[in-house]
């Protein structure tokens, strides 16, 4: 990735005088370290006009930054370009100077204080605009490194290597904090790791958001570590995270005299753990809200589209977290492709062209094939049909149910909950503001069956001596999914077994993969109540009454495991069992009344 150097100095408090060379190359002002200046100014590479080729490769691109891998004179570099996009960006650059120069200074500060981080070798900017135009930062590549998240996933099952990484990471962050260095975007992608002999090395990268030369207090420590914990609380055990905190505190005390910005107050592990939990939730909600807003804007992941007269909506270009159970979400699309595919939107729900899955008074659902190359992929397309005048009015003036399902499905995906990824939502308007129709396209989860079918059909083919083990695995998966679902602030008014898909190939030795479909009944409320959670359990139990494989003992195991948690006694299930039983009976009676009403008014259920 980028060259990482730790500066060593007899007196860590004394600043290191940088050795660089300044020159002008046309309209661009350059500053480079003396070791690289001659090569960079030789003209072998046109740095401000890079094109993909044998010596240059585009690594990353977004609206504000590009990163290229460049080979020049036998050396490997990474070139990072900053592009201001708005008037406010240029005003900030006018006050602060070029963005690349800011990261250059931060890298020099890290090297001067013994913090292992990228050390830039050159910086350049357009001098005609006073530093408000494009600027460039060049760093030297280093071999055999991986992002922290990839490295951790490779070593976490090895206790020795996992402990080495945890120790090295704790040492790096503790020294950084005691030297007045705080990386404000400290997610695992901004830390690199590699194995060198019997030791593990970790480096900070992407330093443009780091803050330097100021003390890092207790609140900042918790907030900073929470960014890292956002990913590790899903991919590391509680004991591994606790050992990291203890190691961090030990190294923090050892670096108490590392710089004038060091703080000597003692930190209690219990207090830090509690503060970290609060800050982690705040950081997670902030991050999730940012990703939620992205679904309604043009970006590298989504695009607004108007494929036909009166129709407008949003399409998926690239899924940030593709589903492991479907191919459609792992592909990359172009806006031009979607315009071609959606020239006739209603053709996607034409039973004469596609397989009809559902045709009711409220919706039409078809299974279609998305014509991607080299092989088409199956998708599900849903058209919502308001069933009365009041529903038509709500549909015309408020958000359509398909638009709402698009939003909820992306919210579930952003919060790491399994869902059939939405690919497209379209709405047709009359007079620009009156909504008269809508379509939603989601991925088709292949090799899956709904939970009710699995318990009724697939489980019957399992030998009786293995059914108990298979059921226990399924109960564990459903309980874990529902707990996470409620913890993330979601409620489901239609949590029936057919709305939960199971991907679990025989002989059922691996954990089952569960996926939510039909997001129409899901709401996001931030904090769920016990009543809302029990309502979902009641709906799930009622939907499984017709399944002979789901016995009373299975439901009891599920309930005991679902209720397991602080504040409840082992015998608490008895009260909940009676409550759920009474509500299930009421639910079934109401369902029969509703069924008779549908027969009388629509002639079908």
C-alpha cells in the first residue's frame, strides 16, 4: 500500500527538521523529500494527467479523492489526488492551505513522534488558485501489507497471531494518543498490518482527518476507540476486545512521558468499557444515518433515473455489502444499462413475459431475469396495488409502499441484517406530483425456501435421530437474528414464517443463512419495546401452527432462548408463555374473521 516509517530520535520531544526540495513545474508547486526529488521531477510520469496503463493503476475513486498506484524508475508509489467540489470546500482550502499539504504535515508529525504511519515523499498543488484547486500527495508503496480488517479475519482463529496483532495495535494507538495524535477516521480500512518474522507491524494511513498537537482526553479516547470497535464488535469476541483494552491502558501508562501532550490520569477498565459502549452506539447510529441518506442521492452506489415518461426512481449501481446468498447484489451496474432495461417498466410485471408468483388485490409479484452479461440473473419485481379509495389517496400523496420498502431494505442492509437486496424502485407520476403506480425490484435469493416450507417439507427428510440437532441450530439462528433485529431498532408487524427465507443445503452441517423478504411490514423505531417484540413472536408462532414439525417443545426452547438476558429470571418464560398463547388464540380468531370478510368482498382470500 504506502510506505510506513517509524522515526527514531534520541529526544522524542525535539522536532525533526524535514529535508525536502521545493520547485515549480509549470503551474504546480512541488515539495519532495531529498531522496525522491530527482526521480519525481525527472518527467517520467505526468503526475497531473495520469491514465490507466502499464505503469499506472486506479485503486480508488470517489467524488473528493482519487488514489493511483504508480511505478516510476523502479520504485512503487501511491498518488492521492484531492478534488474540491464546492464553494465551501474552496473556502476551507483558502484558509487552511492545500489538502495534500495538510496530510503531509500530519505524516511528518507522526514520524517525529515515533508513531508508525505513512510518511509522504512529495506534495504538489496548483499554485494559480492559491491552493484551492487539485492537490497531490505521493507516498512510497510498501509490500506484503493488508487492511486491518482483512488481516484480522485471516489470523483471528490463531490465538498467538491474534494476540500479536492486538498487542501491536494497542501499542500504536496508545502512543498516538499520548503524543497528541488522534485519527478521526479510525476504521479498520485506515490501518494496515503485516507479519514480519515473529512480530506484527501496524500503520496508520489516510491521515487527512487526523488531529495533532493537542491532548487526547477521556472523551476523545472513548470516541476514537468506538470507531474501531464498530467493526470489531462484530468480528471479535468479547474477551479479545477486553484484552485489547487492557493492553491499550498498559501501553498508555508506559507512554506517559512520550510528549508534552501526554496525560497521566488513570483510567478504570470498567469505566472505559461503559463509555466505549455508549460512544460505539452513537458512532454506529451516525454512520448508519449517513448511509441511509446515500440511497436517495447520486453516488457510486446509487443513481436517480427517469427511464420512461412519467417514471422516476432510484437504481443500484454497486452494493457496498453484497449478500452471500444472491448473485444480483454482487454485480456492478451502469445507469445506461438500467435505462435500457426499464424503457417499459410495466413489462416487468406482465404475466405473459415473466413467471407470476402472486396476483392479489394488493400486489402483483413476478420472477424475472435481469439481462446482464454473461448470464442473466433472477430477480423479484413487485407492483403495489391500493385496494380502496383511502389507500389510493395515501399512495398518490404520500410515499408509496414500494418506496418505503426500498428505504427499509437499505436500512437493514446498512445495519448488517440479512435482506433481499433492493435493486430498483420506480414510481409513476401524473402532473409531476400525483403518484399513480410503483415498482420494486429485489434480488432473488437462490437455493432458498421459506421457514414454514423448511419445517414442513425439508425437515421431514432428515432422519429422526438428527432432527433435534438440526432444529436446535435453526432455533439458535432465528433467535440471534431476531435479537439483533430488535437491538438495531426494527419492528415487524408481519413476522410470519413465509417472510423469512432459509438457505441451508443438506446435510445441514453449516449454520443456516436467514434472509428477510417483503419489507412492507417493517418499521424503524430506534428503541423497541417489549410489547413490540412479543407482537413479532406471536405472529411467528401463529404462522407455524400448521407445521407439524414445529412442536410445543420447540416453541418452548425458542422462547427460553429468546428471553435469555439480564433482568429476567429462569422461570420468567411461564408468564410469557401464557401471554403469547392467549394472543395467538386471539390472532387466529381475528384471522378467520378477516378471511370471511375477504371472501365476502373480494371472492378470494
